[in-house]
């Protein structure tokens, strides 16, 4: 059994070929990574413990922003002789299953169902099934799996679940009306790319904010009406010129989708119209305590709170989504209504290259996937 792993400093000295360890720098931290071979796991489909479970073989996986903290934790505080599998999105095929599983067949392809806040099964934990999606063989409860259609290739499936399920939940909860103006922040982030694509079928005007115009044409080609340049270090985020240009088109935004509330929230709430809705699914400052980098998180100021009350603004937090959100996203992908940006695919011994591209490449645009050969 193979595992793409983040490794302690001594792992390279206690493994043998074909296992290997490589290294890269991530936010000033040395990260050891590699492909580790271990013994196969055991699965007895007749055992009562496994009657609702499925043995799966991972074909490919990808890492999200949330995985970076877990990677840096292992790199800075892990045990020298240990390694940790990584990855929270993946595609796999069914190898075997317990007696209560009647709707899957061997060879079916599945992805992770991260349904939250209810897994759909009493006593079964909600949310992401595993933070170790690169471990080649896994045993998971049937409810944590979603069968995918043949129209979805492995590289898309391995990059799909969390981004699609989260953004479809946020779009659903914004209750958008035709013609409304929606701002998506951090336009190049994977979450925002999913949101921009997912918004296209709702007949709304999509604006996207970013710190660079490097991918402006790509965003416009995806259906963004206007790319808004921002400076996170500016008190207003946007320049006076940018604000004046926006005011020529719209009075404000009816909705904002923001993956990083600690960067944007306080400064963007005043840009919402009366009855505006702001929704966020995460924070940027997840790992500065591990790297020693300085970061000033932005809280809601009293003036922003007053603005919210006067204008009847809603602020919503969002954690992943429902099973139906993932089902809707898959259906839209099959019908061509949802496109998925895949930046690149790595395989074989390209482990350090995979992590380098995922987290360090400034020209990355979309998800980076590793597939087992």
C-alpha cells in the first residue's frame, strides 16, 4: 500500500526503495514529503463491524487550503520517525463492501461526501471523512461516499468534493435573485474559482476581487463581469479610482462570497446594499503560529456593526454543505453548467513537485492533483 506523506526528519533513514523522501520549502519551513510503502490493510466484509463500510482504493487526491496547516504541523512538530498521510479531496474505486451496502459494485468510482452538519446516519461523524486521503486503501462508512458518473474524469473527481459542496451551499444560502450583483473575493483561490463557476447558472452579475490582474482575462472568460483590484493593506481595500468606477455601474453588492473573512469582512461590509448578504467559509490566518509570520486578523469594528444594523445586512458562516449540494454540483458538472479548473496533474515520483505547485506556485490557476500510476 502506498501513501503520499509528510515525513519526520529521520524517515528517509529508516525506509527502503521503492519508498523515498524529498524536500521543499513552504513559508520558510522545510517540509519533507515522500511516497511510503506499507502493509496492506485488512477488511472482512462478513464482519459485523464492517457491514455498513466500504474498502476503497484511492486513484488520485488533492490538497486544499485547510491541509496546509496539517502539513506545517507535521513539519514543525511531528515525530522524527513518523509520517502522516495528507489530502482531503480524492477519487477512489470500490474494492469490497459490507453486507448492508447494496447500492455499490466493485469498480464503482466514488468521492468523499462531506455532509455537514448532519452525516445522515445517527452516531456517524459529520464533515470531511478523512484528512489522510492520500492513503491508498481506506475503509469508510457508505454514507461518507458519493458515487460519480463516468462523465467525470479522475483528475476532476479528485479535486471536486469540498470545493463544490461548500460553494453550492453558500450560493444556496444567499437566496440570489436574477440580476443581483455578487462579489467573490480572493478570486484565484480554489473555493472562489468553484463559486465563480457555480454562480453562472443563476443569472447574476459576478464581480471578483483579487490582488493582481495576472489572471484577469481567465476570470473574465469564466463569466466574471468585472475584476476588482484590491490591496489588503489598504484601509478601504479598494482605491478611490476603483470605487468610483464601480459606482458608475452599481450602487453596491447584493451578496458577497468570501473564503477569508479575516482579510475582507470588516472592509467589505460597507459595500453591501440594503438587505445585502455576506457569507464566509474560512479564515486566512490558519498557520502563522507555525511559521512565525506576522498577520493582523481583522475583526468587526463598531462602525461596521452600525452599518449592518442600519442596512439590515446578514452575515452568515458556512461549513461545507449538505449531501444535496454535492449532488447538485455533480449534476451541473455532467450537464456542462459547472466547469472545474484543473491546473496540473502529477504522478510517480513527482511528490515534491506536487506540493510545490499546490502551495508555492504563484502562477497556479485551479486545483493541483496527484494520481497513482
